[in-house]
C-alpha cells in the first residue's frame, strides 16, 4: 500500500514601496499597496482560486479519497482577506470537507526560528489562532518558513505540541536514504519528520512544461506509474509544492489543472492512496532518526539558509531587525506590531541575494527590485524608520532587563491602583450606607422627640461629613499615580 | 595600430584603453604590434609593441647622417627605421612646415588646430603604411580614422576602427558636423567596427547609419594596479567622503551630483563631497553648491593627476559617476580596484558589465542620494560592495578583450 502526501504552500509578502532615506522619521507607511493588490489579485485569479476549486472537485469526485494539506501564512491571509476575499471563501469550503489539513507555520513567514525562539513560538501561536478563527481547525503538524529545520528546533517544536514537522529531503542530509519514509528527529525522537521528495515535486513544479525534458509531456498516467513503481516498502511520497505552481509557474495552457485533476483516478487504478500529513504520521512508524546539524530549507541549489542569510547585506539587515525583537514584544502599539510582522517576512531577505547563475535567476524573478543593493537600501531605510518608532516608545538607553522591570512596576502599580479604587468605592458605599442609616435613625429619634428643628441640623451635619470621608482615600491614591508617571519619564 | 595617446603621457581614458588592449592582445600571443602615436616621449613601455612616433616620420627628403639622426631622435626611434621610412616618402611635401629631419612637429595633445594635426598624422600614416609589413590596420578613435583610411587605401589591408567615444557622447547631441563627418567616413570605410559598449554600438548603428552586422562590442577592461598604488596612504577626514573624479563637463553630469549631495546633507551631516577635476562647468558647479547652501561640505580640489588620483580614491567611501552619456567609463573600475563602492549612471557603458555597483539613472537624484546614504550609513552595504566589487573587477582583464579583438581580426582576414 502506497500513499501520496500532497501539501500546498500559499504565501505572499507585503512588498515595500520605494522608501527613501529622507522618508525616515516622516513617513511611517512602508507598503506598496498597488503592487500588493495587483500581484495577489492576479495570482489568485490565475492560480489560487482555480487550483483550490480543482482540489475541491477532486475531493468531491473521489468521494473523499483525495486528501491534501494546505499551509497559508498569516500575512498572505491578511492580503487575501483584504484584496480577494472570494479565495478565503473557497479555502473555507475546502476546510469544511474535512479532507484538507491546515498546517501550522509562522504568521509572518519569518526566519525567527533561526534566532529568536520566543518570537518563533509567538508567531506559530498567532498563526494557529488565525487558522482556528477562519477555518475552525487546529493545526497539528508544523511547516516552518521555507521548510527550515534543524536539530536545535526539534525539541521546541515538540514542546509546542506538534507531533510532526515537514521539511526538505535534502540530499546532503539523506545521503543514500530515501525521502519516502517517515523519519524521527534525532534531537527529539517523538517528533516525526516528513521529507519532501524533491525529484517528483520538481517534476511538476519546474519541468512539467519544459519540452526539452526527456519525459515531456508529463501525463497523470505516467506520473502515477513512477510513484507506483517506487520500491515496495517505500510507503509515502511527499509532494510539497507552492500552490502557485498551478496556473502561475505552470500556466493554465500547459494543462497543469487537468493533470492535477486526473491524478486521483490514476492513483485509484494503481491502489495509491492520498493521506494528509497527520494521517501519514499516525499510520507510519519512523524507520530511522535523522541528524540535521545545520538548518536546511527548500530553497536554492544548496538547500540551506543561504538564500536569505548568505551575504553581508542579508545578515546585517537580519541582525538589525531582530535586535529590536524584545522591545517590540514589550510594547503594545498595534500598528507597530503589524509592521513588525510585515517586515519579518523572509522575502525581503530573499531579494537581497547576490547569487548568480540559476539561483540568481530565481531570486531576481521574484524580486520587485532591480538589484539586491536596491532591495537592501530600501529595506534598511524602512527598518530604520521602524526602529526610530520603537525607540520613541522606549528609549534605547535603557537596557531590556531594566525596561522590563520598570514595565512590571508600572503594571503592578496599575493593578494596585485598581484594587485601591475598588476598595475606595466599597468604602464609599459603606459610608453612604452608614449615613443613610444614621439619617433614618435620627429621623426616628426626631419623630419621637420634637419634629422640625433638630432634623435640619442633622442633615446639615451629614452633608458636611460626607465629602470629608470621601476625600481621604482619594488622596491616598493620588501620590501613587504621580509616582508612576515619574517612573515612566525616567 | 593608430592611436593618439599612450601612457604614461595621457590626457583621458583613450590612452589607458589603447595601452591595455595592446598589452592584452600581446598576451594572447603570436602577434607583432606596431603602435603609431603622434609624439612619443621615449618613456613608453616598448616590450610588447613597437612604437613609432609620427613626429619622427620623415615626409620630405633630408640628407642627414646617421650620427645626427641618432643624436636627434635616438631616444624614441632607431636610426635604421628612420632611413627605411625615408625611402618610402611618396610625394613631395616640402611645402609643409617640416623640420631639419623632414618631419612634422606634433603636439600630441588636443590643440586648437586639431584638424590640421589629424591631417598631418594621416600623411605620416601613408609613409608608415608603405614601410611596415602588417595584416590589419586598427584605428583608435576618430582622430586616427583618416590615417587608417589612408593606410587601407595604400595597402588594401582590412581596416578595423575602435570607437571609444562618439561626438554624440561628448556633446549631449549637439554634434560638430566636421567631427561627425570624419567619424562617419571612418565607419563607412572600416571593414569592422569595435565599440566599447552596447550603448556606443547603438549610437553607431542608429546615429551613423551603420550596418549592425559589422559592429561588435568589446568591453574595456582594467590593468591590475601596482602594489605601490594599492598601498598609497591618504589622510582621511573623520566624515565619510563621496567623490566625483573627472572632467567637470556637461557629459559627466556634475550638476546631478551636487543636487544629490544637497539631498543627503539635509538628513546626514556626517558626509563630505568632493568634485575633483576641472572643466568648463566648474564655476557653475561652485555657484550651484553655494546656492544650495552646502559649500562648507562640498569641495573642489581641482585637477588630480597620477598618484593623486589614487590617494583621492583611498580617502573616499563612495565613488560616483553620474555621467549623462559615457561610452564606457573606466574610472569606476579603478575605484573598485581601490576598494571603493561605486555608484554609476545607467547611461554609462561600464554599467553593462558591472554587477556589484549601484546603478541609477543620471537624472534620478533621489535614487542617487538614497544610494549614497545607504553606503555611508549601512556598513554591510559598504563591505558587500567593496569585497564583491574587488572580486568582480579583478576578473575583468584585458587579455579577454584582446582575445575578442583577435577573433575579429581573423574574421576580417577570413582566417579561422
């Protein structure tokens, strides 16, 4: 029994507008709305929507036998909600079939896992919440940004509650081993790994419409033959693709949608199943554990992180960005947090790549900039402005620990003030209660003794007494408030 | 080869390029090169090419003895050569102003009577063509085209002309009709035309109406710098230095540099700008800098020569060349050799072969200012451009250009 595990990635970054250095400190909006709208709408029309509808049809026609997984980043979801809400509706329909698994990943498509575990955890959590809110499902398997994975990450991933992780079947990691099994992580044996079958995935993603390829034209029949003819005991073929492969990278005219749609029929003929990543992890036992010393990814020839952090420019930008990470987490300005997410997208670093040859061509194909140097300059200018804004929230002269302590004091004092206020109101009530009681009592006494005169005096007395009692606790709270303000100034 | 300048006595990029190319071709082997220049000084490098000075070529018979010749021109020419040339005088040029050896005096520069010098040069070329044996004639730039045509007519050997610049570059479009005619005449007579960039190639094809099939681009290269020049010391001010080096003329776009500087200085005071060179727009630029209120940060040290150029570069953090039209532009390559990140205009020929530089349109002062700011502000940008620029420029060598030129020779000679 063999199975195919399909997973489709959806991501679009918020591209930056041309941001000059004289905008630093003056203009706090960094995004090229026109380009972002244009690109996501075009790709959604040409690829995302027809591809998702094809998947929906495949699930219906195969009566649920076809299954797959989808991973969509938080920033891509935000763009879809903003510009092409109809696509979100199709995704909801897919989620409702119950045959499509949504994977966890970083909200901002960030590289935070490489430097900042706290940020990484926060982003995965934020992403999970967004998926839950929109599609009503909770991700069980993690797909880190660009399939980045290494041994150091595994324990954290397991701690966050994920049983499986999806990554690249990089040749330098696997050696003679086949990606068509489930492996376990060497540093966290309970974490199962699904590895991308690069050859079969790239056959669709890159070679499908290349007439110079010896297997051209690729048909669903032939493709399923290849899968069925893999060695007997290899049970799972992981095909991880960008969803835009369908319709954008391989245009509609190449017949890519028909190819996709025909797959379940030919799979059924050969007894090949479709599993979601969760199913694969539940059904299969790991055959071996895998050591991954250095981070791997699915990008470029090298399959490492050099696509984003391969030169000085990228490293400088990356370090500058994460130097303020802790600060940003301390503050609660929502717009600042939003920019923080958008600026973290790995794509900004991808554009700064100075590689040549084939890799360079891929980088410049996606880049909105003419050269990596322009990408760097533009990003750094926007980042400089962002850092200025973070500084405005909290001056950089204060150390993070000190700031944290101060913030805790402020929060504690706020809490204290709240409790004092509560006490105050209850006291006030008591006083009022007491006064009323006394009034009643005095009234009764007056009735018993002489009516008119003493009653007036009593009410007067009560009126005078009341504010005096109220004032005392109010003054007690005031100096505290002043003290808080002083701390803030400091 | 006919050229006008040859190091060490050069006035512009033409001499450097002719020298580099000749040496590069020599390195490819199996080639004897005779290089004709108007006026040699005797201190030229001669080991890879035979240098003939037009000012030592007799065009009128003088009966002079060997000792006298040795005494007069021995430092630049072998007396035997003089006699061989003398026996090939092809017409009576006694009406010309000649000296005691029957030669014409040349300034070897760009004097006011340039057209006359060009004509004289071509007369000498006739004598040389009849004396020397060669397979191909190669003329560098318009000054030597008439000489090349003359040599071709005398010997029937194929003529290759090398376009280092056209008058369209020098004049931003207001061409001098005489120069244009000389250039076009040369191009029409040439069997093949070599241009220093695709930009120039397009000019040749479109503005001079030349058949694209006989125009080929061979990009210039650079000579590796000597240890001495690489290690020059310079006093660096504590501010960052942005440098413009070149003639301050319309072609070089100096006003865009001033405007960009004004933009940068609005936000960043830690920068100084230097416009080194001289030219007809210098006074205008000084005025403009004063007008923008940046004169305290904008300096005009005047024309720099020899080692001063490298000291200047050594002290710089950014090199900028905002040329409006630059056939090739060798100076950014030199800056890169010195490890200075460069910003060049997209309208310069060297932009076609350089990756590790910042390219902007010459009129886009915003982009230029942004690039300057980026390099002086972000150390990673500086380091990246510096290192990768060095690696890149060290791979641009003349022998590769030389090989391409040799391939063109073989083509015009119908050899394989």
